[in-house]
């Protein structure tokens, strides 16, 4: 697969602090981070940080070894179970910790009909909408600089026709219509943080979602990236469906984020289940055959997505088995031992797609570097400099 | 069913030419047309007018006895089979004739991937789009005053993914996206005739079409009315589906036109057929049981639609059996004899929903009239005046 879009081919000029070229020197080019966002749910960081629970230490260290991008939960019903009592402190502490570890953090989601705050339902629609926009202002403004990436609104295709239970967000979506609601929440988020990456996110990958995005873009909604969920509890999509989805959603020429990816290492969920939440089991074991299958599927899927020029992020939903739906959906088992998929992903992210090399400068101090886009330490004779190698433009490095 | 939205309750003041009130006079209130558009395909008028073919005389007279609204074909591939040779004269003659009979005419369609002009395919996409807009200008400007109602674009939900055969319109829709193409063709039509009624038309009544309309309206597309096709060759939708569709498409608060209605009086088309055009039969007879069923379905459907406040038009697609798909889809049989549905529809349109009454003016020349919205002749003692009774505002009638 062609990965040229993931790489730089860059001419660097090395000099010392006095402006003299560093001629004929060996330079160690050591990658420290990817430009590409390799993500995972980072919910597990919250108990670690809040309760100082040592059980999570190993888990989060493994996590940080693999990922540079984490999703934190902002479900309104859990974030603010009682009106006026948001869990801001816990989320801020977790986000700041992740940021200190060079992890990009995304908040998920600002508007959704599921896990919504029940107390909203006592208000009329106009008040619900007002509170929704205030909530966006509070989170997006409050976390600015720590969280600059948001799933602004989630699963809008189904939002106004969702009928499993009454909720405040379905009510306002039904009244306003999908595109008008999307427009309002995006405009508010954009106003509060004009530099933020703002995602529309959905599990629906049919033409419904295509038409919705098309309408939003023509209506001027400031969508930064298209979020695609891919919970595959009922079986891996396979390369054909994956390529079809990529082709169809590439038409908008926007970055694509795979926001919620699940590939399980146990028995598949029955195909007749429509809402995955309807599958509730006490026990859902990870099996050796399942783990081998998961490893193969993770490899194929990440390879296809990494090769696609518009894909900028892949987030696996669960790091550890037994989270959402009690599924064997993690890279580590319930006992925290890593599965084969963990080693496979590490091999891809930190080896095959990772640059650790040396170059030699010429007599004028120039060297050309081919490297994966990302953050680097450049080192020569005990002196080093940080550098972002993200494009092909020539640059000067002072060592 | 409540039909108050179809009626006026109007106070009229009758006076003579000198301004004297016509006191204590009997006035005959005689409806001559409906405000509601009772329509039908009017393709059969073309051979009548062009070839002076007397075979069509009876047929068109029956037609005019029932309908006040006709659809004329502007399929690009037939309207302009060779580039630069449009059938303008034939269409203009037919449209003018219908207009002279107080029939509102709609042109169908200005942009569609089916029955498209093959010669367009030799051009690049930019040129195809240019020719599409020029075509809209030519027809909408050229027929202005005679045809002021257009199905601007047809079946856009499927347009960019239509893959039965290559065609110029699918190409441009795929490139531009649905909403952008809709916006361009509507804006051109609106620019050419700002007073025209402009329809988006589709057979898809799923949430795909809802989301498409939602996107278009938020993007500022000047849609005057939502067009819904209802070709029921595979069986009558029934009241439940009909009411569901009405409820879902009412959300936009735009007029709704049932643009292409078919209820057949023969054996139903097999349910596995997805594209109705795939069902091609040599013989598809109308049967006595089928005709009884069709009559019942026509009655129920027209009653439901006429009772809905947002519905402004119902067009039955075929007047005579054996037209599209060779189906027994008409109000008259192949031998031109009317079916029970013909009598039923006439009873509804020209009797039950028709006003022919008398009122008596008071001592000051006033009379209150309850009447179906429409055109009227008001007559008293040999003198008469035309009047449009379309709202409840008081008016003066000079006899």
C-alpha cells in the first residue's frame, strides 16, 4: 500500500548556535509521536487519577505506550447527573494528565439523545435548547486549550425518530429538524473555540448519513471532520465494506475519523440485533480463536485506514475487555494481559510506521530525511533539538 | 373528515353598476373550478393537438370534464432528441390549449437521470452542467405565463448512485453532490420565473428524502412544494402508510403535491420488483374485481389527501390503461370506456366537493356564502359576475 501521504521527504539544514553549518555529521532521527491520531477510549484514566487506584497504573501505562489520542466521556446524564453539578474537575484533571503525556484528547459527545440528562425533560423545548447551547459553551470554553476536539453531536440520523424512551434531545431534534439542530450546536461550539476540531459522528453509514452531511455542508455547518463509528460486535465489515464506506464518505473531501472502532475476540453477537444495546449478557469470554481473528482483523483494518489519505484518526473504543456491553472488545483481557492484537498494533504504530534512523549531513550541513509525519528528536554528538516533521518544506535545525 | 380548510365562509356585498345594493335578491352561486389541483398526466393531449387525431377527442373531453391540472412531459431525451432541436412548438401548443381550458399545467421534469439526452454524454461535466442550466432557462423562461409550475428535479435520492446505465445527470450529481445540484437547478428556475411553483419530486418516501429536503431547506433552496410519487403497482399503500407519509413530510410546513399517483385495476406487480421499470409485460388486463378494488382505493386515498391541510394537488399518472408499463392504471380502459373509479372521482370532484347553491341577499345587499375554494359564476336575474372565492375576507360583487 502507498503510504507516501503519511511521510515527509524533507531537506533540513543543520547548524550550531552560531549559525555555522554542521557539516559531515551523523544525526539520529528519532520519532517521538505520530501526526496520525491512534486513539482509544481513555475512560479508564479517570478512576486512576481520581481514586489513585493503583490497579489502573499498569493499564494506563500500557495504554500510553500505544496511543497518542484519547476519548473522554462527556455524556450529559453522567457528566451532570444533577443540574448545576457537573463533573468538571474530574474530567479536567484527566484531560490535563493526558495532555501532559502528549495525548490529544477528544470530548464525546456534546449533544446526544442517549445517556442524556433526565432532568432536562421537565423543561419546554425552547429551554432545553437554551440549556444545550449553554452546556456546549461551558464545556468547549471551559476545556479550551486542554480539549480542542469534540464529537459535537452524535447519531443524528436516528435522533428525531429514536423511540425507545422519551428524552429531551429527541424532542428538540424532532421540532427543529436534523440539519437546523446540527447547525446550532456546531455554530455554538465553533464560536466558543474557533480552532477546535468539530466532528459529526454516526454509526449509520448508509446514504442517510451521506445526505445528512451533504445537507449540513451546503447549509454552512462548520464540520471539521466526519466521524464514523464501526462497532463490529456482529462481525468484521471486511475490506470490501470498509473501502466502500471510505469511497462514499471521501466525496466530501473532509478528514475522516474512525471514532469508535470495535473488533471483538469472542463469539459474535447475533446478526438479528439492530440496537447493539439490546444484547446484554453476563458472560462474554475472549477465546484463543477469537483473539487470532481479532488480531488479523485489526491488522487489515488499520492498514486500510492508514493507507487512505483522508483518514486522520482511528479510535478503538475499549482498551480492556468487559467494558461496553461486557464484550471481549479490548486489546487487553479482563486480567489485563495483552492479546495478540495489542502486539500487532504496537508493531504497526511503533515499528513498521515509526521512524528511527540516522542521516549524514553534507559538506554544507544539509541532509534529506524521509520519515513518517510526526514529532521528532534530532540528535548529534550529544546535542539535540525537537522538530515537527509534517511537510516537505525545507527547514533549519539548530543543534 | 374536517374539510373546513377547503372552504370559504365569506360575506359578499352585491350591488349594481351604479353602486346600489342588490337587496333581497336570489343569487345563484355556481362553481366553475377548484382551487385544489385535481390533476392527471396530460400526455394524450399532444397527439390530439398535433395530429388532429379524432381518436383522442372523446378521451380529452372526458379528461377535461374531471381535471383542472395536467402534467406535460419535458423529458430531455424526448424533448430534445437531437441537440438544438427541441419540441418546443408541440409542447407550447398543448400547454396553451390546456390553459385555454382553465387547466393549470406542470412541466415534468427539468432535470432527471432517466430518459435523459444521450448526446449530453459526449461533454465533460462542466459543460453538461452548463447545458442543464441553459435548458432550464430555455424552458422556464420560454413557457413563462403558460407553464408556471415545474418538477425541477426528479428522484435525487437515487440520482448519484443510479447504476443501471451511464447518463449525464448521474455524472454531475455524483460530482457535485445532491444538495448542491438541487440548489443550482432550483436557483436557475427561480431566477427565470420568480413566481413559478417549483417542486422537488421523489418516489423515495423514507427518511432519506426527509433528510434531503431538510438539508435543501437549510441550504436555502427555493422549494415551493414537496412532490411525492405514489406509484402503487404493487398494491395500495393503505391509510396507515399514507397518513405516516403525510405526517412525516408535513414537518416542513410546505405544500405537498402527490405528483404521480397510480392505483391499478388488475393483478398486482410482484412484490420483489424494486425498479418498477423492470416489470415489462405484453398483456396486463383490467379485471372487474380489480376495478372495484381500484375504485375503493381511489376514494379512500383522495379523501385522506383532500382532508390534509398541506396537500394542494393530487395527480393521477395515467388517464388511460396501457400507458406506462402497459399497466391497467387508468380511469378509462383501453377501449376508452370509463371504469368505476372514473365515476367515483367525478362524484367527489364535481359533486360532493363542489358548490352549486343559491343565497338570498339581505335588505342591504349582503349575503354570506359557504363554498368550496375555487372559481365561481354568481348570477342573479340574468346578470352575472365571475369571482374567486378563496378566502374569508369580505368582498364586493357588481352584477
